[in-house]
C-alpha cells in the first residue's frame, strides 16, 4: 500500500474484498460496471478462476474508496494484458469514481503513476471504449487518445412525436409508418418490456436470430458463453430488459437493453426473417424509443457500432477514448509495432506498393 497527498493506493486480489468493494454505493459508473452486471460477468464469463484485481485510491483519513479500477488478466497474441471485464459484452468501460474525487491534474498524474506501478505483472494495460464524461470523471482524459469506436445516442428531450419529427430521417419515418400500418391490418401489434425468468424464451429467440445472421463470423465458444451471460443477467431481472414486438402474440422482433440511471442502452436487436419485408427490427427500435419516452427516461442509447440504422433515427455520435500503456519491454515493442502499421500502410500507398503487397499476400486478385 502506498500513500500520496492524503490518498492511499492499494491493489486488491482477494475475491471477497473485490466483490465487496465493487458493490460500494455512491461510486459513479456506467451500467457495465454496476453490481448486477459485474456479478453476472464474474459468475459466467470468468468461470475458470478469479484472475482479477482492483486498483483502489482511498482517502488516507477514514479509508473511503474514491477510485476503483477493476482489471482482469488475459492472454492476447502472446501478451499478458490487464483490461477491464469485457469478453465482447461491455460496450463502455470506466473506473468506479466517487463524486468527491477531484484531484488536480498534477496530483492525478502522480496518483496514476503510483497506481500503475503497483499493478500485478503484465505486458500491457488496456482501457478501451471510454465515454468522454467517464474519462473526465476518472481524471485521465488527457492521457487518452481517440478510439476507433463511437457511441450513438438520442436525448429524450421532448414527447415521442416531436422527437420523431425532429430526429428521424424523413424517408425512414414514412417507411416505418407504412410498414406499421400494414402489420396492424394483419393483426394486433404490441410492444412491451419483460424481464426475469418469464423473459428467457424471448431472449432465446432474439439471440438465435442474431446467431443465424452472424454465423459466418461467430466464434461458437464465445457465442455460447455470451448467451449464458445474457440469460443470467435477464433472469436476475435487476438491470436487463427484453423489448418484444408481437403480432397477435407472435414475436416478430425484439431487443435486449439495460435500464439504468435514466437511460436505456440497446445491446442487441433482432427479428424474425419471415417478417423481413416489414422491417420489424426498425419497428422494434421505434417502439422501444416511444416506450422509453413514456417511462420518463432521458437518453435512448444505441451504444457502439456504426450501423446505418442509427443514422436513420438521428442519433448523436460521440467518439470514445482509450488508453494502452506498456508495462514491460515486450508490451512496449508490441504497441510500437501496432502504432507503426498505419504509417507503413500510408507509406506503401504513397509509393504505389500497397496493392502489390496485398496481392502477394493473397488478399486481392490481380487486375486483368
């Protein structure tokens, strides 16, 4: 344990201590760092052992936790990486930070340097997909760089018809109105949210539709693990919701979302391909937004990914931030090589050699 300017820094590796600390009330966090999310993550996605630590900054007087960074150790391309709990399910990352934690930049730089020096042996510290407000709260935004990922969200700042008129792409709005009317002529079209054990059949349909759609790129092992994780999260019923669009009680579209802190975050959307002509995926999202406005939520968050449909709904795009810090010579070399790749590509393109290199590697056929 180290001390600095009225603060104490420690790294916890005991499971009971970690679980207790991460459940500390009053720490600001994203929904992907809430107790309900982390409980499910460690129960399902970290089954082979609790290879986790939490770096903590506390007040020297009283020991109140002010900053907690949960990290797991992973092997990636021969490197040992310390990163936040993810495995493809967490859209945003953040430390857990008290509103009372407001060090100036110089103090934070010293705290951060001391914290990193106390981390367990690894090659790289990787913190990805951080919202700008989370980075500011953590006090390390100036140490981060722009990420290749973006977030997409709509503020729910008016009634639904007004949001629809102001935000939606006009042609998309007309298409949704037309398709909704056609489906309503076929039967009773309804949207609602369900959670808990009763929602598991709808979740299974939703994830199976997604599995079929992305079967060419899916990793079967990871897909199975993520299915188990989402089932655990939905069954618990505290955080996750299934939005379901039904025609005469038949599920034709659905979404998996989190409701937390005045916002709904959409993690997955899928639909029954038998109804593809009526765009049930887009109708599901439209219905979900209308329901969120009725519930008094403040933000409709379409999370990461640059799918075109997010533009159809007029979502605002925000660039995320990331930090990759070497912790060993191997890590320094690996990050240097990664940083060099774009420069090498630009050099080859300028020299007219990039297409030749690609062709020699078998990626593109020669032009006839």
